[in-house]
């Protein structure tokens, strides 16, 4: 039965391969997005923007909160707590 199902499902192989490739890209993008080094670099850039007067204090506070939330999730995830949610 395995051979027959493989032969019948063969036309769908490109779809399965495409789905796998998309999953890999998404996983890598998420890894970079939550990478603590990336978040710290974005925080430093944000502070430079504030000092240069490119953004307001309110905008700085809003973006800083978002980045600190990402950093917290990254820290919890790297500590072995799974997907970053509290146990």
C-alpha cells in the first residue's frame, strides 16, 4: 500500500517541498527576529535615533517596550522554556 500511495501522491511532491522550504525560511526569520544580539543592536540604534532627534520620546518608549518584550521572549526561550511562554 505504501508504494501505491507514494505513486498516487507524487504529483503533490512539489507542494510538499515548497511547504517545507517556506517552513525553513519562517523558522530562520523567527530565529533572527528573537536573537538577543539582534534585539540589543536594534535597541542601540533606537537610542541613537532618540539622541539625534530623529524620533520623539513617545516613539522611543513604544519601540523600546516592543524590543524589550522580544528580548524577554528570547531569554525565556533560550533558557529552555519552549516557545517563550511561561510554564
